[in-house]
C-alpha cells in the first residue's frame, strides 16, 4: 500500500513485501483484531486476495463500511483509492495485495 501516513505505528498491520519489480508490487498484510493499515492512497490499480475469512472495516471519504471477505475470493480496485483499512473481526486477518504497475 502506497503512501501510508499514520502517527501511531503500534496498531499497524504487518506488511511483508514479497515482490517489487517493474511490473508488480506484491505484499502480504497480517492484521490482529483492530489493527489498521493507516490512511493511504493507492498509486496503482490493485487486487486483494484474502487468505482467511474475515471482515474488513474500511474508512474513506464516503464514511465507514464493513466488508466480509472469504478466503480465496479476490477483488480489485482502481488507482487513486484513499482509505484506512481495519481488521473489523475478532480473529487474525490476512490478505495478499497485488499492485499492477504497468
């Protein structure tokens, strides 16, 4: 996730960069309940592949919403999305984010 800006790093999800080349950036994110990404804007279109079932709480300019995720059921979003993403459930949440650079 690009451009994260959050003052309190103690409650941030763990991002593990897996690939970063001229075509894609692939990062795994692990969240304990209540952890967040911090506010950020995506500079590239991206896809999210949930690794476990769970619920994200997404906060953006339009407000706040809960989004249920199912392991292996992916979704994609365009570049420019600005938001903060929280683990809105009571269990560990993990997903892989694939940012398409080209």
